[in-house]
C-alpha cells in the first residue's frame, strides 16, 4: 500500500484546486510587505502533517513570491525542547511556531517569548480559540481510535475505551510514546481526568502491552498496512488523510461511547523571530479563510473560524461527545512530569524506563 506517494499527489491537486484571490494581500500594510521583502525568508516550526505544512508554505509563497518559506516539522514536544534550547542560547531560528499542546503556547506567552501582533484575522476567532495579538487555533482535531478492518472483525470493534483492555487486544495495539507526543499527552490527561476511566483504565490498558511508536503519521500507515490491528490514540485527520489518499484503505475510526478528547493546534510569532515581518504576513495568511481552506482540505480537521466550511470528512465526529481534560492550561503544564512518570511506572515498572 503506497500511502505517501498518493498523499503527495493529493497535496499537489489540492493546491491547484484552492483559488486564492489575487486582490487579497492579507491585512498587511505596504511598510510590512516592503520589510518582509528585504527579509525574504520564513521558518515555521510546526507539528502538523508534513504534506499539509508544505502545502501551506507553497500557497504562501505563491501569494508572496519574494519569500522562501521553510516548514520544519517535528512533534510538538520536540519543537518545545528545541525552542527552549534556542531561547536559552539567544539563537532562535524559527519565526512561527505551531503546537498541538495549548499549555506550551501559554508557557511561551507567560515567558514573554511571543511577539505581539494585532492581525485583523483574530476578530474572526472565538475567545476559546484565540488570545488576540498572541495566538489562535489553526485547526481543531479529535483523538480517536484507528482500526484495521481486515484485522478486527465487527464483534470486536470497540464501543468503549474500556474495550481495549480486553484480552483480545493483547499485543495487537500501538500507541505513540506519551513522553514525547503532544497528542499522546493530551489523550493521557483526558483519560486520567475522566471519572469513568482514570488511572485504572491506563493501568489495565498497559497489561495488553501496546507497542510504542514515534509519530502518528507512521503509526497510521502501519495500522493501514496491517502491522497493528489498531492504534489506541490517533488524531482524526490521519484517518481522513488515509482515506483521501486511498479510498479503499482498510481502516476505520472509532469514537467511543464515553467521547473523545479534542485538541486545538495553536500558532503565533516568536518574539526573537529572525524574520518578524514575514512572520506577520504568514500569520495573516494562516488565519485567513484562504489559509484555513488549505488546512481544512488537507488536514481534514475543523477550522476554529465559524465562517470556514468544514471538510466533508469532518462530519464523522461533528456530534461526538467530548471528553474534557478537566484541567486548566496551567495545571496541565504543572502535572506533566508527574503524569508521564506515573504512566511509565504503571506500564514498565518501578525503573520507569520507556522501551526504545
């Protein structure tokens, strides 16, 4: 099954299909555009799907041909670690960040490491999905189960998160490394703080020995190829991308009865950005209907902007119950080390070492 070449082809087709009005230059004034022309480059630290990140960069470059846009893709946690090191050394290389972990964005905001920029696009975002002048949600995704339909017969399709703790699932599951995964940690926080699940669910799930992988895109492809029967936690846009790339791919998503966690992806401009004027043009574009259309098309997630239509594939989880993390952003940040340590102890013993 050749998923990635098909996804690359899909990206090229999607960019062709999305028409960007020539008369819209974002809200940037001519002085910003002139300064951006001199800077000439943009570096985006992003955790989104690689093909979608590149597609957005290509669309931005088409709008501003004098700019070279470079997306640098890694997990949200790895981006945060890299940024911490760059900030400490006062050698920040990125201009714009994009995380799946809101608490990381909030932490940057509190440390004074986000450049304040009053893009007019913020006016179109609900208060729950923006801190105007600092960050806004570039998309909203759900964390679901992903199943291979050739490996799991209908009677064994989970209806509850608890179903994954049944002996049937032993050695058939994969999960991202929750120590480094943004989406994985969001899932862990939601499970632990739901009174129907809690640490007891996490402990019993561990008895089925889910195999740790690194990165949801690779996990999704391995489930599609039948290497695993299911992925425990998967951002829904990976399912949508698989289906868009190959409609006959033998995968399905499961939205358990208890509900699913939802996570906003947030973006802002770094205070020490080497190319701040280009970054302002990019934020205008990213948060605009044009930029959001690229993401909705290719990521399959929902836009936080109410005036941007959802993807047809986003309808599957439109009415699904939501599992709330039950913690504030600050609390999620403060308990992270403790939560990860307890998960490792429950699954791997008192040594708390995660298998490589």
